[in-house]
C-alpha cells in the first residue's frame, strides 16, 4: 500500500518537472526573456530614413493649407508626444495630429498642416518628438510654393522653342533684345493664358516686312472644371509662325486677349512692347558663341566661389574645448575603465588604479564598470545547471530535479542581467556639447564635463545619443572616447 501511495503521489511531481523542463528549454532556445528585458525602440538612424512629405494630389499654392504626413512603423500612437515645430518666416503651422494607422496597427501616422504666405523654396526645420520618452527628430522634404491663382489676374504667356517663356506681367529689359534671330528664320511660338477660366476675345495685329501666320487655334473647353479646380497650368490659345524679311530690331506683333479670372472679373490684356533683333546668319552665330563664353565664365566663377577657392579668411574653431582635463587624460581614463571591464583576474586592482587616477584628475565617482567575468560565470553556471537537470531527469531523481530547475531559473536571471549589461556601450566625455536633435544648427543646451562616464544609447551617422543619469541628448561622436 505504501509503495502504491508513493507512486500515485509522484505523478503530479513528474508532470511538474516535465512542464518546467519543457518551458525552460523553450525559453532558452527562443530567447524570449531577452526580448522582454530588451524592448526595441525605433532609433534616430531609422527615423533619418523617413521624411515628412507633402500629401499627393495637392497644389502647392500660397495662402492655402498644405498637408504633410509621415508613417512611423513599429510604434504606438500613445507612445509618441509631438512638440511644436519652428517655422521659417512667412510660414504658419495650422495644426498637427497623430493617429494609429488603420491599415497597420503597429504604425503611427503624423499629419501637419502649414500655410505659406509667399512663394519660394522652403525647408521646414525638423520637428522634435518623444518616442517612448526618448527624444527624436523628423525632417521635412523641401517644397516649392507658387502664387495662388485665386488671387491673381489672368496673364498672357508666350512659349518659344527650347522652353523660353515671355510673361506679359513680369518685368523685362525693354532696351535689350529678347533674343536674336536671322532673317528668313521661322520663329514658332504658342500664345497661352494663365490664371484664367474663360477666353472672351482674342485678336492680333500683323507686323510689317514679315510673314505672320496662325497655324492652329485651340478650343477653350472645360470652363466649369476650371471654375471648381484652381490651377496655374497654361491654357494654349493659338500657335503662330513669324518670319522677318528685313534686318534690324523688330517689335513683337501686338497680341490682345480678354479673359475671365477666378474672381469673376473680365480683364483686357495686351503684350508689352519688346523686340527681337534680326541679323544675317553669320552675325547670329557669332553672338551666340560670345554669350556661351560669358555664361561658362560666370559658371566657373560661381563654382570656385562656392568651393571656397576665393575665400582666404580662416574660420574660427567654435567647437574647441578648453578644460583642466586634457584629451590625453580622457584617453588614459577610458583605457583604465576598459581594463577594469574586460580583464578577468585583476579586477580589484584595476578598480583601485582607475579610482586613484580619477582622484588625481579631481573626478569624484562611485560608478564601477560591469565585470565581464560575472557574465561568463553566469553562462557556465547556467550550462552546468541544465546538464545536471537533464541527468537528474534521466535518473528519475525528482527532488534533485526540482532543486536544479530552481537553480536554472536563478542562473537564467543572472544570465539575462549580464547580457543586458554586456550589450550596453559606455564612453568618456571629452566635454560633449549636448543638443536636443542631431543637427549642426541645433542650439547647445548643456555640456557634460571632461572625464565623466556616459552611456552611448544609439548612433546616427556622426552623431550619438548619450545619457548620464536621467538626462541625455545628442552630441558629436568625436566628443566621446568609447570604453568597450
């Protein structure tokens, strides 16, 4: 009876041991504990690959709200805190919004609306945000803003070959020929309307001593569409060919149009007086070669000027660090801490040597480097416990199996802790200047003194994010000497 009672009582223990064995082996093989303790956070380098871009199918006009957006993968909307973005002159931020993307629940969509007062090229400064309490920055794509046709009067645009344009309302040099041509040459061009809804009237005057022909008339259709959809596209009206039969400066033919603008008003337009200089063919070729020579000369001058070839003034080194602790001393301190971290049998002596050197430099710290020997001990202990556990299970030693399974859990905790500490990267500051974002133009918010130990959290090109205590920020990689 006693033997039967013992056998029936040992069944729950057997099931428990099998469960612990299976769970422990699966946990070790899958690396699940490491994933729990080492939570993945999106890095600045990953964010640098993303750009906040204007939404497609938008018109980039002044005095209209333009939407920018970006999708940040592997993030939750609740873990992101948006901060106000600096805007350039003549730019106003209307609003910004974050939301969980419905197509991908692990991604967050950020949306921004800006209003641009004047036309031109714009580069909005990066927006600052916190992701899982870690400061990050996102850059905007550059954008070109044009005038809003809704507030402009219609105008005539002449389109010549080689994408040469003449605008009826833009200033030009009335004393200079618009271009040169030779006698007998056919000059094709297209008369276009811009910022208009409807063409009401169109006529022209025939020039003297020349052949002036209208080769094609275009039908102005889709009036209702243009009334609803504001556009700056050119509306072709007619194609012409002009051939001069005499040399000299010839005034361009008079062209008049009447059109309705987006505001509903009727506007009468006429081309201003400008001329084309007609010469014989040899004179035209000589003038073109001279123009080409001067254009190339100016291009060469601009290239040399941009490269700094003409700039003899040396820039001041604004990043020079002056302190009582030299860069050489910081290097020695980093070497001592590296020795303290990695050498297995002289750890205590290495700690004393490093502490004495810090005392000589006037640095007071009680932070010791993680001893890599403890990590290797944890690895050996975990392997030994697993081997014993397997042996005791094979020999059906229930109590010893339970005991070794507990030791496995204990050793596994030390192994996880050691793995986390082993993967942490530290360095010695050479006087690191801290900024909130990894940008050259970013304002320096603080400075970490020379010789102080900092944790290097992540890298983004020539920038690194360092942390000391509860505070952290971005600095140049050259401002820190790596320990491990």
